[in-house]
C-alpha cells in the first residue's frame, strides 16, 4: 500500500477566532497534525466531534470540489464556518493528486449534476457504471459510484458512506476500499460509524473523542465494543 497525502498539519496559531465553530472544537484546537501512513484512514467519533468538519476542510485544502447546492437564507450567519481549510497544511508524497469527496447528504445533488452533463455528453456515464445514477435506488447508485470512481488514481474522502447501505453493501464497499487501497493508486480517508468499514485490514483509525486526536485500534473503538456487546446479549438492551 502507498499514500499520496502523508500528513495534515493544523496551523493553530493562525486560527482567526476562538468564538465561532469550527474553531471552538477542542479536538481542532489541540491537535497539531494527523499522520496518514495507511492507504485507508478512518475518522471515528460521536456526532459533533469534528470528524466530518476536518474531512471537508481537507477536501477543500486539496482543491477537491464538494458538489452540493448552495444554502438558502439562514437565520444566523457564521462568517468562518467554511474557512478551516485555509489553516491546514497538506504534505504530499509526490505532489497533489486529483480525487473526490463523497457525502451521503450531498450525493443526490452530485447525481443530478452528472445527469445534466450526460444529456449533452452521454459518455460521462461510463465513469459511473454506464447507467444513470438517478434511475437507480439510492443504495444501488452509491455502489455504482464506488465501484467505478475508485479505480482511478487519487485521494478519496468519504463522509459516512454507510448511511444508505445495507450490511451486505457495506461489506462490498469494504472490499473496494481494501482492494483499491492495496493497488497503490487510491488513498481513502473515511469518516464513519460503521464497525464493518472500521474493520478494513491495515487501516489507521483516529478517535475524535480523544483530545488531542489520537490513533486507536479497531477493538478500542466504542463502535466495536458496543456492537459486540449487543450481538452477544441483545436481550440485555431490549
């Protein structure tokens, strides 16, 4: 396995504020850097811990576009909400590579954009399995995207990809991450709650429930321990 992006450094001393999100998150205020020495790295932690926030900032710092529709009018405006990427320094092995950002909450927007492209250029669909993404079920379109997009050399960021996937599909995605990571072409950073995806052999796992951020083993994660305890004695919980 090899990596394209080897380290993300947070330039804490240059943060513009300590009063607005995301610069108020403890894990982002006390973590100096994140070393990426595995083809697959997983970010794990409770909702609101900062894993998706850092993932999106890495995407923007790497000039990877996040395909999503713009917000409408908001009752409160946070002037720095999208600015964390400006305070990240990325260290590449052999220079930047292309890539993509997947978020279950923005995938439908992306699928509609691909559909519009394919009206004038039907060849666009060959990069996504040759079928329209919006005519398939949500789970099927996700798997079509994963199977085809991740064959291309690049850095791939996934934000909770398990959201619309059955356990069987999660196992298939796990195989894709493992196989494409082992090829030496694809590198993945995955924010996830899935104990199936966290089990990817050789993956590095960072806990966002620790301040500062720290690497942990698979069996140390709450996700592994909670699911294991439940499956061993479900009556205890229901």
